[in-house]
C-alpha cells in the first residue's frame, strides 16, 4: 500500500527532534525520506537513553521508515553528490543555523540553480532574519521569549517546564510539515519551488490563540492563574484522597450541572457558570474538598459513565493501555533487523484509504549509502573509492 505522500522525495539534513519528527510524519504518510548524516559527528538522538537492542529508542522511533546516507559535507565531492540527489529528491528539510548550508555550498540558491522547482524547508529557533537569527536556543527558551511561559504555571511556584517539547514539535515539526505541504500544493499549481522559513519561536508565538487575541485586541495581559483555561477558574486538576488526580473541564452548563450533582454539591453549579473571580475561587476550594474525600478508584466509578468532561490523569503506562488509545491503533509494532519488533507510537492521522505498515525502525548511520549511490548510477568501484577517501560512510 502507498500512502498519500508517496510522490514526495525528501532529503532530510535535520538532527535532534524538530526536523526528524516532521520527516517521521511525512515518511509514515508514504514520503520517501533520505537522511543525510555525518559519518563522523553523531546525532545526539542516536545515543540518548534508554536503549533497546543496543539502539536508542528515541532514534529508532524518530527515524523509522527513513533511509540514511553518510556524507562528509565539508568535502566538495559530497556536495556534488547532494546536487545529484536534489534532481530527484526535490524537497530539502534542514535544521542548521542560518548560513551554515550556504557555507557548505548547499543553501537554497545553490540548490535552486540545480533544480528550480526545489522546495527548501528550513526549521530554526528564531528564523532566517532578525537580531536573534544566529542565537542558540532550546524549547524552553522559545516558550519563554514567545510569552507562553509567562502564563503557564502557578502563582506561588512560577512557570512550569512542560513535559512535551511544545515549541520544538508544535512549533517546528508541525508547522514545518504544514509549510512543506503548502509549498507542494503551490508547486503543483504553478510549477514554482520556494524556501519555507519556519521559526520555532514564531510558531510558538502563534499558538497564543485566545490569549493573544485578548491582549492585542483589548489590552488584557495574560498571567498565571488569571484566565479560565490556565487555572484562573475551576477548570483544573484535583487531587484525590490517595494522591491521584482528575481533570475537570465542565465549562458548559449541562456539564457543570452533571459534575456538581456527581460530587454531591448540585448547588455549586451556579458558581461554576459565574464570571466572578471570587466565585471561581470559592468553587475551586469546594471541589478540592470534595475530591479529597474519596480515593481515585471511587471517583473513577463515579465519572466512568458520566459525560461531563471529567477524566482521570493517566501516567503514560496507563494511557498506552487505555481502551480509546488501543481502539485507535496508536501503538504499533515496527520491524527491526535481527531483533523482535519494537513497540512505537503510530502515525496519529487516519486515512480512509489507509497507510502503509511501518517498514523498519531508524537504522545505522549510512546504512543505505551504497544503495543510494548505486541508484545515482555510480559503480561499485566508484562507491568503494568514495568510501576509501572518507567522502561517504
């Protein structure tokens, strides 16, 4: 079976998380992704613990369904090989700081000269322009500068380091895929390629949604626990008597009424619908008191059959086994060479025509070098000579 993106061929120069997560989604949906890796510098993701079967589980997941070619991009022979590849792999995904690919002779203009229809996606922390374009950063820095951290946390303890990489994935990976596919549609309509500039800080900034609209339109500054959805109302997490947690999101009247009746306090429903801060604080204290009267299992029975936007907070081990997650097929077994299949998170996007089954986990650096070079028309002797000269690995 071919996926919906089986017509796309992507050269992926990215490392770490944002670019590889983007190309994982593309590969899962059928795109042919060829990783271009250094034969001498190891991608950190390849060595991150934990390991299974001698391989980092992060690498095995992020780089499944992709091939790998090892090229020393500081060598002119390797640059020429990339230019040959670009004639067929007409989409480039890269994650270097601005200017690095230009210095290697592989920037957008250089490769566009080889293939005018090239789509060239650059994912960086701060974008190709602006005073921070050359500055280093990580997910926590992008969220801080974008203003998201300023109202994500508790007043008494400050901002929270998020458990998922929101700017990396929600900003870089997902917007990178979106921009790439938009450029593909544009090329199909016009024949024109282009460079797509994806800044993780820009895209994190765009995630402000309602808070951004409120500030820019009405001057309302978001702060910790001062909004309906960030702890400023009853919409929050509540601890049970035995130290577990439930999420309560019963915003609409019909849900609030059911929820208050379920906890034995139907008279609280009016406060739940009140916009007054003092009513919300009083309601939260009352809900906290009620949740602390029963254990997790008891509350689970109370809310199991109730449609009131109340769900238990699950550890990942329990989420993996949840009947909804299992029914949606969100965990798959991925083949590995010489080893039993490895369980991984599946592609979350469903298509009525289906997706191809996962082909393999992420492999060794340069595992497909000879295969790819042979596809370019190089002979076995030429490939061996390039290996001997350490142009390829």
